[in-house]
């Protein structure tokens, strides 16, 4: 399976000069814990909710401070065409929880540990579904009926 089949796309992106207040608004609006900092399609960094708290508020930065003041500029990435095992190895090796996904050097998505959990749960469900039915030999009670 390819990373492109599991990643979240499109990613939430902001320019390097965007104020922290806009970054937090984007995170809340899109219900994400990180935003990619991109300029003309090129990845410049990543900012997480933790970065905003520790490097932003923790260092007394104003809401109008630029996101490039708190972003992490050295970003580990994966390619959209890579096999999913590449992402598993990268997460394990680096200890990070979010990977920007590139295609021909341009940002196309984000892969998170949560995305991998969902993939694992789907695979387990596919595997265990037939086993559960063969053990039960009858369908589970429908919602609302006594079981």
C-alpha cells in the first residue's frame, strides 16, 4: 500500500509570515494539531500545537508574531509514492508523530501516527470480521433490541 492511500490531503498550510493567531485559527477550524509552513509549494517547516505553546506563549511571543519564529525548520518527509512500510520505519526511527508527504518536491499531504492506527484497525477489522462471524454463528443483536 502506498502512503498516498493513507495520508490526509490536502494538508493545512500557511505561509512563513502568517501570524500565530491565524495559525491557531486554522488549527481550530480544521481540527488538526499541526500546520505545514509552505512558500510557493516548497516546505519550509512545520508548527505543532506544542510549538505554539512552548515556543510561542512560553517565550512570551505576541499573537502577531510570525509563524516562522516558532516552526521547526528541519522536517523529516516521505514521498507519496513510497510504500507504507517506509512511513512505519521513519516514525519508529525518528520518534516524530507527523510526516509531511511530498510528490516531486511539493507538499501534497500529511501522514500522522493516527493515520497509521486507523490503517491498522481497518486491517484488523477486515481480518477478524469473518472469524468473529464464524465463532458467533449468528449476527449480533440489532441496535435497540435486548441482547
